[in-house]
């Protein structure tokens, strides 16, 4: 279902029928960005109250008191980091199997609507579990794992990302694909702006119960929109209903996914796609590591941030990223015809510098400078995803993005293992070491894209992509 209505802004015309699953991703990510820091805070509090009394935990929010009890604070930092790692494993491993064996292939062969709906249901169950644990604070922290596992079995956040990117790259033209992918990236960043910006304020002014209840409402709206509004795009190749579910959805899905990887393609497409996947994996590793330790890092002295300060920082960072994705990136693509590799390289430079500054920051203002330095960090994902999707057929989009989602998930899991082990181990040496490591990892991705930038320029692959964009622009 789509309403065709044109909005005129200056010399530009925007057809509202182009709005498809963007609101779904926005609402899902709002709930996710609210869930993540609040769940970390809930874990920290449960770990603390389990070991010490409530009065001690409350006083630990004071920087002076924290300095006087560094041993206890280090224990809580390490233990909470361990639980964050466990929750990541409980989410990521099941979601890999779901995306690889079920939703990715379903989207290519049956329809792209179910892979969008299923992760929303899982996230709703997960949020209800968090709500119950916050109502009854005496419940063991282990109970939080139940909702997390269910969320993973439904695909988790990588299931949503796979589904929405498959959907948009299926319906987009070659001319507007990068911009539409960038809009999806902006939805994630805008959701992050709203989610993390208000998370600290909501928690300090209300309670865990209120925040998780609010998230349940947001996810229910996303589910309702998906069911009633999103069209189920017909698959190019119908599923084979004569085969058993186990045989088709597990064995054949794996075989066809593998065939998607090894299918001979013209020129160096296989090499290019492989290198782009490696680049996305590298970006995910750095981002995942940052997300896991940033809250704990900023909570620790000398920064000693409150939940509200953390929310302000992440909100501003996400807003600046989304602003450039919605304004500057379309200009670079449409008006200046800038290559996807070029915008990706600029974004990686921005991301690397941001990691370095955070790693050496000792004052709050130094960290907030990162808001400006990291404004371009949303560009690499938009450019690389768009390039990748242009190198496979439309009926392979789901499998391509399912492979990418699983690869990113594994990278996030390995990064979580590494960063959550390194962070407590390097606290007494250099608390910001993990951010400097993330910067080094991003430099590797920069080198790969730099190679693609020059090698693709003279290839037939790049020429064909340019011809497709020109043809559709003139159509």
C-alpha cells in the first residue's frame, strides 16, 4: 500500500510513495537505542546490589566516592562487562542461524514482509522481559537472558537490517540506490539521536519500568505499521512448496546461499564483493567494540558521566551523522557525482580520528569534540552497501545481505569478546586503549576501500554501474 503524493521543496519534488520501510527501521531503532544503555544500567545496578547494598551503589555515582572505592568500582566494571558479553553472545549466535537459514532466503523466494515483521516481534518479547526484570528487581540477572535469546531466534537487529536493506535495494533504481540506503542509515542515526538522547533523562526522571513500557509501545506501533502498511514484494523465484520445511529451509537454504557466494561473475565482481564484505566486517568490529565499552568508559573517573550526559553525547553524535546523510550525501552523489568509494574513504577518516580522540580524552569537552569529528562516519556503510547490491541480481539481495548480516554479527561477537576482555585488563594501564585499537582496525578498512577506489576505476564493473545510473537517470 502506498500513497502517491508529491511534496515540493524549492526545486525538488519528493514522492511519498518512496516511503516504505523507513518508519519501521526508525521505530525499531528508537526502541533498540533506548533498550541498550538502559539495559546496561540495569545490569550494572543488579550486579552492584547483588554484591553490595543499595546505599553503597547509590553513593558510587559520586565521583569522589568512586575514587575512594576504586577496587569495588573496577569489580563492577569488569563484572558488568562480562554480562554485556554474555548478552551479546545470547543474541548474536541464534540470530546468525535465523538470518542465514530462514529469513534471508524467505525474502528472496517468498516475500520480503515476514523477515521485517519477525525481528520486531522478537524485540517486543525481549523488551517485555526487561520490563518484568525491572518491576521485580530481586529477579536474578540471569532471567534477562531469556528475552535476549528469543530476540536472537527471531533475527535480532541484524535480521531487521538484512530485511530493510534487501527491501530497499530491491525496489530502488541504480540511480537512487545509494541515497535510499543513506536514508536508511539516517533513520538509524536519527533513532539513535532520539533514543540515547532521552534515555538518560527518562531514566533519571522516571524509572526502568517507564522506559521499557515506552519501548513496548514504540515496537507495537512498528509492528502495526509493518502488518498494515508495508507491501509484501513478490519474490522473483517462488519457493518450492513440494519439499519439506526442514529440507528446503535448512539444507537448500545453505546450499543456495553458498551458491550465491561462489557463482561465477563477470570481471572481478567476486573479489570486489568479498573485499566489501571484509570492509563492512571491519567497520562493525570497531563500532561494536565501541558500543560495548563506551558507557563503562565514560562512567569511570576522570569523566564520571551520568546517564544524562551519556545520552546527550550519543544523541548529538547520532544527530550529526544523520544530518549529513540526509543533506550532504545526496548533494555529493547527485550534484557532484562523487563515487561511493570516495564518500566511504572520507567517512573512514572521520571515524578513525574520532576513535583516537576518545581514546586519549581526559575531559568531557574533549569527548564532545568527537561529535564534530565523527559527522561523516555514516558514509562508509551507505557507499559500500550500495556498491555491493549493484553487483548481484535482485533475487539475490536477501541472500547477499543475510551473508553480510551474519558476517557482521560474527565480527560483532568476536569484537565483543576481544574488547570486553581487553577493557578490564587495560584499565590500570590505559583505559582508552580499546578505542585506539578500534582506530587501527578502521585504518585496515580504509586501505581496502582505497584499493577498490583505484582498481575499480578502470574496470568494466564500474563502467557498467555508471551506464546503468545514466540510463535510469534519462529514463
